């Protein structure tokens, strides 16, 4: 389970930002969403939830930030996903069985170094990636994490 996006950057804004989570599931796993729903429902009955909810209300916010979730089975997670570029610098690995995801990030970082990849930051905080500065017309860039 990986937390990424504004929740792990300095750009998170209560009342405006969402919380992004990526689940990596074993191949053939059933959908995690019913279990996630049960966990959240049980969490809502804890004193921590009630205390935080009250604190948010005193700040003028009603309810927690929206949580956006995505999932990948392990075999699919081993294929390059463009969102991994954002996760290179800004991620919090909440659970990583056998360092699976950390290994993917290390392979990706090594591959990008070998390609000469450049991350281009703009003054407004947006950024982009130049994956292979010396690419030639018709050349295909392959990023293999498996």
C-alpha cells in the first residue's frame, strides 16, 4: 500500500486535496474494496476518528478528505506505470511485502539514470519528464521493471 500525491508533498491543502493510495495485490486476489469498506466503517467508530472529525469541524471542514484508490496485481505492477514517475520522489510506503514496491522504484531509478532522464520543474511547481534526451526518431523507449 503506497500513499502518494499531495498527501506526501508540501502541496496538500485540507479541504481541497485528496488522499491517493495505490494497492498492490497478489495475482488473482479478489477485489479489495468490500474489505476496505468494512475497515473504514469500523474505523469510524473509534475515538481517534471521532476526535479528528470534531477537530476538522472546528476548522470549518465537514468530513475527511476524499480518498482516491487504485489497485494493481503484482504482475501488472511490474510493468511500468506512468504514475510511478510521480512516486519516485514523493511516496510513503505504508506496507510493502518483501520490499516488492521498493524494488520496483529502485529498478525504475536505475533505468532512468541509464537513459539520462531529466525532470524539468517549472516556477509554478508543475513538472515534466524528458525520458531520453538523446532519443532518435523512431526509437522506442522500454522500461522493464520485471
